[in-house]
C-alpha cells in the first residue's frame, strides 16, 4: 500500500513496548501488514516491525522467497507475518553473528542470540503459529521481536570492538545496502 519512513535509532518510539493486537483480520491490520511488506522490500530488509514505521502494535514480518542482498550468504527464511509473538529459548546455547537493522542504517554489530528457539503467535487471521527454529531463522525472529519490546540490536552488543560501519567492515555488502 505504501512505503513508509523508517524510524531511526534515537527516536523515542523505538524504545517503547508495543501494544498487543486485539482484533484480527481487520482492514486496519491488513493495511499495516501491506505497509510493512512494501517498506521492508523497498529497503531490502530481512524483516521489519510495526514500531519501526511508528505503529505501536505487536506485528512483525520477516523472511523472503529470494536471497536478500544485505545477507547474501544466509539461508532463506520463510515469509511470515507474526502477531503478538512470544519467544522461548530451547537451550541457553548462544550463537553470535553480525546484524544490521533498517533503524540503525549503515552499521553492523556482533550480536549474541539464542541458537534454538520456539516462537508462537498468530497470523493476520488469528490462527496460531507455533514454530521451533534455529540459526539465522531464530536470529531474525529474535531481532524483529526485540523491536516490539523496545530493544535495538546495539543494546545486545557485548564487544564494541565488533560494532561499526558496514562500509568499513564489509565493503562488498555495503554496495548492496539501501541504507
């Protein structure tokens, strides 16, 4: 429906806890999802959360059926709309990897995440979603859901010697980014 402006780190709205969706399968919810999808695609995102476009609702979308130029060697994650999510770690095992964010343009950080998780929530019609995932899929879900809880990935960086500008850290990737 529309490509929306993406809020950037420093905007106080990104630090708020989003409100749960109370009604499913509504024109307003479908319009929000269309805006998120259009905005994510236009920015080459691996995912996006409603707060990133200024909407305090617990809605995230992630995944794609084609390779993402910002993460060219990562596995595909199935396209998903997830409403009112919860995440449960299935072990305390963590895996660290580089992350970027549409709200933190031009930067990447080495971020630890749980390696194996279960996520639950609902699709836009209110049907339950319940998946157990690992690796990059688990990372993407955790990253997007963090936006619903007022967290940005730099808040999870433990070693700031591994945080910097994408163009410096990864000159080959930065050419493909649309930040």
